[in-house]
């Protein structure tokens, strides 16, 4: 079942205060009886370093940095392995690309890392966004400032299937996978599962711009129809997930439904905030059916508004634009 992990990669980008991250990775790995690998992914020396150092000095500095990193990681892996078995590896180069390459080479099915502060008030940094866009396996980016046990898990679903026919099956499968991952996280954390879908009959920006006139009664009727359609689809998804689990699991989780009218780019994050979400499980690719398609506007804007962890899930058939060198 998707959401049950077998081969986890925990990503560290420096040596500062990594205990909480590794503890979370061990927590997940132990629950799933998964293999755990730690990767210390470091930036190589900047290109201008070669210009200001003699060649042999530059190369010696690179080797020295890698050697020191290996020594540090080897010592910490011995310490952490007393709690759960793991192995470690150091990569010096381009961190997000090195992580994606390792995922593909070693067939990891989950990446766990701590968020890096982005621009302004954003919790997520450049490498976080690169991984959420381009890593072929699910990426769980943890909020370093909220290390307590999760209490609220949000599955953000797009139940709108009014798209080209070739996309609909992929969208339905992605919703199922998001729900499967969210169920597993809720069980892992003994947390309340919330399922969020945001819908509207006519995009607000079109109404506000006065581009079209809408009969209010007709619009309310359309919204009621959409609500029923999405609620029935959610019933179907839950029934399918329930059939894959032991009897009584869905009843135990008692997922709370939130079918919200509004603008998805704003209301998904707003609803997550109102539910005090500890993690949002969501798809991170926009238009589907295109291998390697980069994250779309709704996912991108939603993530930048969140102050909690994100577990990003790709659709079946996704092909990373970063491929291992042959």
C-alpha cells in the first residue's frame, strides 16, 4: 500500500542540531520496519574558489571538507544506530540534485528532511522546493520548530475531474495515493485525519473583475451540485482505501471532511491553518499526464503559505527532470 515505506532517505544539509530530524526519520522507519539511510548533502566550494586558490589547494580543500564530513557522519551514525540501524553517506556537490540521483539509484520511497527558511515568512527554502517539484518519491519536509508529536494531519485533495479525459484516471489515482499516505501518517502519529477539498463554481477573480454576470440562484444551485459530486467522490475514495486496510481502521481514524467553497490557492492553506495542521499531505504536480511537469501555481502558492510540515506526493508515471548520469 502506498504510504507504507520500505527504504527511507533522511537528508541533512549541515551538521547543526540534526537530532530531531534523525529521531523523526527513525520513528517513521521503525513503524514501517524500513531501511534507513542518512545522507549529508553539502554544497561544493563555489566556482570562484578555484579562481582565488591554486588548483592543488582547491582540490585539497574539497577533499579535506569531504573527509571531515565523513568522519563526523560516521561517528554520529554509530551513536544513532544504537536506537535504530542505519547507514550514512556524504555527498559534496549540488545537494538537491545529489539527493534525487541517490533516490533513483537506490530506489528510496521516501525522503525526509528539515525545512530551510525561504524568502520572507516562507518556511521552505530553495532546495525544499526543488525536491518537492522534482524528486520522484514522496518528500516529507519537517518544520524544525515543531518537533512535538503530530495531532492534526490534513490530506488536501483535488476532487475536480473536469479535465481532459486522459488526465482523469491519473488524478483519481493521485487522490487515492494522497489519502493512503495521510492515513499512514495519522496512524503513525495517533493524529486526527482531516480531508480538505476547496471548490467554487466560478473563479473569484473572474467575478471580481466583472468579466461575466452570474445569476445568484443558478450559481447556488451549481455549488450545491458540485458539493454533492465531490462528497460522493470522497465516499468512493474512502471506501477504496478502507478495503485495503484492516477492518475498523477508518472508523478508528474517523476522518473529518472539509468541503470548502473558495479560491484553492488561498483556502487550502487557510483551512490547514484553521485546523492547526501539523502536516499537509498534497500532490505537488499541476497538469498531469506530462512526465516531469514542474509544480503548478496552486501547489506552489499553497506550500509557501503553510507554517507546518508538508508531505509532497507525485502522480504515477512522474519522471524527474534530473536523471542519473550513465
